[in-house]
C-alpha cells in the first residue's frame, strides 16, 4: 500500500499470496522494486506506479532479495543466494546480472549505494554461520576481485563493533546503521563516512534497527 501523506489516500498495489517486502523507490519516483515470494522462493520484481504494471527482474533460478537502486536509476544491487548470500548487480530491467562480491562462504546482505555511484556498502557476517555482522564497502571498479574493506568506527573500543542495515545520507557525509554494544543491545548510531564521529541516536531498552535518511528536498 502507498499512502499519500498530504491527502491521506491509500493506493493498494498488486500483492503476492505469500508475501511482499523490501520495497525500494527508484530515484525518479516512478518505480518500486521489491522482493516477492513465489512458491516459497524470494524473487525481485518492480512495479510502475502510474499504471501498476509489474516487471519481473528475477528469472526464478535463485533466491533474490533486498533491491537497492543506483543513484542514477540504471542498476540495482541485490542479494542472491547461490550456496551463500552475495551482492549481485543487474540492469534496471533485470538483464546482465553479475556477481559483485566474492566472499566465499561468508554471507553478505543489505546493499546500499554511496552517492558517487562507484561504491556499494553492505553487511558481512563475521564468519561462516555467524549471526554477527559488520559493514563493508567495495568499489565497482574492483568487481571480480576480493577487495571489500571494513567500514567501522575509528575510535578505540573495548569491544568488537557489530553493525547492520547501513543507510547513506543523500550527501554521502553520514552513515546511519544498527549498532550492537557487546552483542547485547541494538540501537541506531551514525558516523561520518568512512568511520569518524560515532554518535548514538537511540537508547530505548527495546531493539532499534533499520534507519532510513530523509531525501533531500528542494
């Protein structure tokens, strides 16, 4: 469902009987890419909002999820599970899918584009089967190589920083993310890219997660 904030009008979108999630608006605001379940398999589709027409982006061969549009809207980063979860890239029409990260048996997830379009941030588990994650980045120029590098706070800490669900501010200056203190609590933190000025934003006793930046307004 899309809710128009000014009018309060809600528009229902075509739904899967099994579930739809991970919505991502295209930069021009005309499309939403999202994950849909088809016979228990996660697949990517996009919907054109003016006519509510659907376009399949996945071909059904693998579990695909978590679409993220490039800043110019020409490509989509996503998670594909092929034995292990890795970040892949495809054109906005679903063509020319190519593996981006080559992390072996280490799972990657939750891709986010940096505004200059040449860098993708993502979450990576600390080891095979580990539920704990940190944020990594890799440049598009290094596709086909194992050139990811950690993006963690530079401050000297007495614990291993665990991070997930990174979101980049529109100007590329700040990163917001889930952050765990001693793997116990989850709060929202932010820091300047690539790792200075760590600031805590929430301190609720419950779990806080999955932050999103407000778009730049004219």
